[in-house]
C-alpha cells in the first residue's frame, strides 16, 4: 500500500471512528459515564443483563508482530474504560487473526466508551492511528449469554477454543440454551455460551478453556452429546485461541 493510500485510509477510519463514537445511542436516552476503576470478576455481578462485543481483526501477515507489540504497550489505555474478557491470537481456524471479547452494561455504555476514546489523544496518536494500516479486515458481533447461564472469568492458565454454531431457522435464546446445554468436552471448562443479537444472527458461541492444545483433539470424544446432535445440521466453526500477555483470561 502506497504512503498516499495509507494516509487516506488512516484519515478516513479516524473520521468514521469519531463520528460513530459521538453519535447518541438510539437504544436509550441515558448516557453512561465510562468506568475507570477496577472491574469485578464475580460471575453474578458481571453476567446479568450484560452485552458482549466479539471482535475479530485480520492482520496483514508481515505486520502481525508490530501489531502485537503496539497492543501490549498501549492496551492499558483501552482496558481502563471497559472490561476485556479475553484477547487472543488465532492459532488454528484462522491465521493472522486476533479475537477479543468486551463486556458492556448495554449499547449506551459502549457508545460512551467509544466517545471517550475518540477524545483521548494518547489512544489515537500512540495506538489507534498506528494499527489501522496494519489491519486488512475488522468484524464484530454483539452477544448475550444464553438464559440461566453465567460467564466464568476466573480460571487457571490454558488455551482456549471458540466454537460458533450457525443454527437453522430463528431459534429463541431459550431454544439455543436448551440445544447446547448438554455440550461437554473432556477435561475442558465451558466458560460461557452466547447467542448473537446484532451481526450474524441465529448464531451461538461457546468459549472453552482447555489445559493444553492436545486436549482440543482428545477432549472431543464426548462432544456428540444430545445437545450437539440437535445442531448437527448447523454449520460450525472452531478456533484454537492463545491468550495474549494482556488478556484477562490467560
């Protein structure tokens, strides 16, 4: 990419970022102030009524190392404003991708955080403006936990797996919860089961923690449970995720 194209790309994306961040949310008239204190990791406090933004960035291969170095140095400017559940690199199921999940009280809270970041010169100059030319694609979806479930955010170190289920029809959150409730994997911990509310609809996600990479293979012997048989006609995708140094889930 030429210098002129890079500059135009950078100016355009910063303008879009600032415009979207300053736009008042249409979902609520209440404007939430961003939180700059420590965030609770108690499941009962973090899960009820929350929304979760799943983000996936595709990095230009030659720039992956630079992206990770910038992120490790400057991500603290971002995490003071809202909780990052986890931040991973995709090892299998996607190459040169980073996957991260952010927690918000609601969409107004998210808009408030983005507005604050758009006015933060340190964030824009030191990080945001520098990573934009390194990205080839950005995707995001808004998720909620399935009814009756909690998100586990305290766990021992390991590797992670994000499974995506593209379900037929338009199942309700309760139907998704029932269909996936019996999903099990040997020696693995289910950290959260989500369904999409904005983005790729009729999709569900499960986040698993495995003790090591080989357990993703050996632990799948029990995956054909009654719950997963109900989703057998749905397309599925799985990623092996490795936590970054700044990820809350290690």
